[in-house]
C-alpha cells in the first residue's frame, strides 16, 4: 500500500481527498453530492476515485450495512509536510536553506510575511536546547 505523493494525484482525486478531510469521514454519496451538485461528474466516477485513493493508501473504509464510509489515513497537515519534503528534495536537492533563500530573495514577500518568518525563526531559536 504505497502512498502516491499528493502532488501526483489528479485534480479529481485531490478534490475528493480535500472533501473527505473537510467532512472527517464520508460515503461516496456524500462526496458526490458535495463536489457535484449539478451532477456534472457521475457517482461511479467519484466511487472509482475513492477506490483508487484507498488502493494508493490515502483513504480506508469501514462497512456500515451496505455502505462504505471512507476516512483519510493521514491529516491534511501530515500530507502537506510530506509534499513539502518531497518538493525540497526534488527541487533543492534536500537543502531547505536554498529554498528559503530563494523565497526571501525572489519571492516578493510582503513586510508582514517577512515579519512572520522572523517570528518563526525567533520561536525556533528559543525552543532549541541550550
């Protein structure tokens, strides 16, 4: 059950996963009704997407009568952290400092964003053992 990186999921699979994260757990019908109020995507398409997400390790289900209730195997935060690690590894050869340097020097960050980064750095310094 190898988990496909989130950035490799298709648009529909990401939308389904986001919906299940928002709902906590959901049936195919719940996701279909939330994502496709105009029925522009079929129920079976959502079912197939959820089954693929389960097969790739993003969702798991339990049976409630004849209905499967799906829930995520990881939180959105855990998935995001893994995606960031994968991105840093691929784009910056694992060097997070290069990524931050690029963001600060080329990212067009606002004063508020730079202040927030400084607050995060200061907080991290205080947390380190002396």
